[in-house]
């Protein structure tokens, strides 16, 4: 079914058993976010809250919460999208599958928005304080919109063709925002709205922004889609929705989707910022309070039957993980066309997406050499760090398929690490890029938006077998203890609590490296990777714990050490194990912890006779 409105989608999902209504009073302050996360974890249905405390609008959670449901939502248009992507990858693909020539023109016709003079979204108006005030985590700085579609245009070349729709978080209340007059606009580095904002400042022109909530589900997915620069999200939304998106012109400085549920119109105040945050984010930590742009609110429109969709983010996997998987499915075939010499990429959700990128590429530069070593792989890695959203990656691990692993699966994470750790040579295969930009939400670097990148590129024949048990005579300094196996070739070691200044090299970790350098234990050579952590039992308990702790709590330039390390011609390497300091640092953001009282309240909703019985 093609959904032109969110209400159509809700009605269809409910009729097919994919949505439940909760008519019990529920608070948008902490309760609702907890319910959403619990229902998602149980692989449950979408949830429509019809009695929101202190709010007249119903709220919708977990819309994209299962792979089955997200495929159902976009089933009518997925073949059209795949046809366009197939032609993008191979213009002669139609010879193999002539039907793509029938689907592609229809898809292209849907990409052009339909200009209209009015629509349901303009039926009513309200104020910011009367919108749903969702607070998902106890230390959040206020209420947030968590599924916004933030629309902006290039003031030097206005029009939808150079527009951007992005999902940037919007703070509705709290901090120093003037009630009903201002909202916070937090956008991360490398985002399309940033280019528009910079152009407006340079041209000394007003920077108008419209924020849409709800509407056809395709608009929400388009706001998240990592499209190449120059392809407007509005066009992709039309293709995904299976119809031209009707846009209202003349009622605000920027167009408004006629079928949206809500629209906030406003102007970013030039060179004016206010503290935004904290906010419990998708890395599993709080984003801290920082100055971000302020949107001066002009009007708030809504449909009479408006529904407010939302999600709650936390340590992965969460609902946004399902969206990420769906996006990867749609775009995986395009990877070689964007990144020459790279065949597959996997931004690892369990590690917070941007902190860890796995890749499989080619190594064809010098096929006549007797020893294969990373060369083309490095070109591919630098390409990944210089294009699209992969440029936000912090650690890039890249390798090639080989005769003993001809079908290396990039989504088999433990198998991928095994393949790399059997081959890696730390004297040459690690490359650290310092003083560069990094994800705004990552606090492991030297400052907000600043840190380093690490490339680990390995190929060729296996160099070692990987250890499976902790060496019996492993000798550690006094402050280190409890070594445990995370996976073949990887040991987690419990270290002392970190107490140093930001990004200072830790003498204790250096002492660990020196102690291990002088050990003659040959079994140590079978463990090319060691991680120093706060709780080795937790890290070793599950692969996802290892991925989350190791790659969200370390910065390559500050936190990578080595056994028998050296510096040669400004290249750092080590002759023994690589050591990553993955302890929580004093400057890191606080991990998210649920409120026990709220958890107990939600438990009650899952008891017999209550609306979530049998679901959570």
C-alpha cells in the first residue's frame, strides 16, 4: 500500500496486527521512551499512545521497529528504487532485466514534488509548549523532537533542487530557550544543513528552516538517507513514497509538505547560539551541553488529526538500527561506484555506527610482488574517509578476500576480526591521522568535533594462529588484573580507573606495554590485540560489549599503545600486541542509565490486564 499520510499508515498497520493502541494514560516524560525501548527489544508492534498526559496529540512509537514492518511500509516502491540503483551501478543493466526500464521512468516521475496552494497541515495552529514534550532519559536537558525532518535551502540558489532534509535533533524546551519563541537546532558536522547555513551567513541573508513531523513515512526515511551531495532528499522521498510529494508554496518562506502532521517554521538567528543538551544519544552516552544555533519560531501548523511519531535512542541496537540495516540493503550495491576499489562496507551498529567501519577492498597495485602488503587498500580507506557519511568513521578496518577466505562475510564481525588479526602486521598496518574532524557525538577526541582517525589495513597470507586461552604465565603490572578472552586473539585486561587530564598519554598503560615487551612468553604472540577496560568480565561477556566499549571509549591518537612500540620516519608501530585503552576517561560523556522507578512503572503496564501484557 502507498501511504500518503501517517494516519493511513497507522490504520493499515492496526488492521494487520502490526500496531496496538494504548488508551491508558502515559507520560511523555521518561515513561514513553522507556516503553518504546522495551517494546522494541521484545520485537513488538508499533504503539499508538492515545492518552498522553498534559498533551492533546496522540504519539506513535516503534513505527520502524522490525525489519518485517519497515519492508512492509515501503514494499510498493522498493523495486523502483532498486531499479534506479541498478541503472546507476550499470547503465546496461536493462539488457539483463528489461523490466527496470518500465519501473525507472515511473520512479523518476515521482521524484518531482507537486506544487499546491494549501493542504491539511495548515488546518490548525498551536504553540511549541503544546506539542508533545518527549524526554527520554533522566538527565536530558529538555523535551526533544526525535524524528524531525529539517528542511533548508541554499539562499544563493533557492528551490527544492538544492534543498536538504536532514534529521537533526530539535530541543523544544529547557535551558535558556524562550518559551514558544525559540527551539534549539543541533546538527552534526558534515551535514547538508551546515553548507546552507554557511552560505546564508556569507551572503548576509536570513536562514529560513522548516521542521516537519510525521506525514508520509517516506519523508522520515529520506531525512536519514545518506544521499550523495546534490541529490535532494525531497526527490528520494517521492520515489520511496511512490507518488509526487505535494508541497505548499506561499504560506511560509520555504515550502511545506501538504500531508505533514506538523510543521514548525522559523529563522535561524544569525551568529546567535544557546546551550543545547544534554541528550541521551545513540552511542549509549549523553551528548553534553554545547552551544548550537537557535531557531526563532514563526508559526506552528498541524493537521486536525495529527499524530506525533517519535523514537528513543540509546546504546544499540535500537529502532534506528533497523532503519540503518534497511538503508544498507538498499545502497550496498552502490558502494563500488562511490568508492573505487572498495567492494563492501559495514558501519558497525553495535559500536555506535561511526566509531567503527569494516571494509573489504582490492589489492591490485603490484600483483607481481612476492609479498602482498596493503597499498590499494590504503587508497580505498582514504576514499572512505573523504566521502559521504563514511567520512565520519573513526576506526576503519579494511582487508581483502583471500584464497583461504574467498567469501569473507563483512557482517560476520567475529569472523572478519579473526581474518584481519591473523594477517595484521602492526609494524606497518596501522595508520593514525591526527588533528582531524570527527563525529559531534563522539567525546573520545581532543575536543568537540575534533580527534583522530585510525586505519588498520591488512592482507596477504596468515601470519599467526590466534590464541584461545589466557597465557598461564602472563605477568601484569600491579594495577592491572583479570585478563579475559573476548574472541580469538583478543584479551581484555582490567585497568586502574582513569584520572588523567584529557588525552594525556597514561604512564600506567605505557608501563603495561614495557612489561609485556620484556616477557618471553611465546603465547603472547597469538594475541595481536589487547584492550584495557574498566570491567573485563563485562567486555568479554558478549561481542557487542567488546565492540561498544573498545570503539566508543578510545581515540586512535590518544589511546593506542603497543608492545615494543617504535617511531620511524614519523610512522608509529609496534612489534608486539596492539593495546587500546578503552577505559572511561574523565572527559568522556556519561553512559545512559535508566531510572529504576520508571522501569517499575513500565513493568506494571506489562502485567495481566494491562496494555503491554504479553508484549514486554
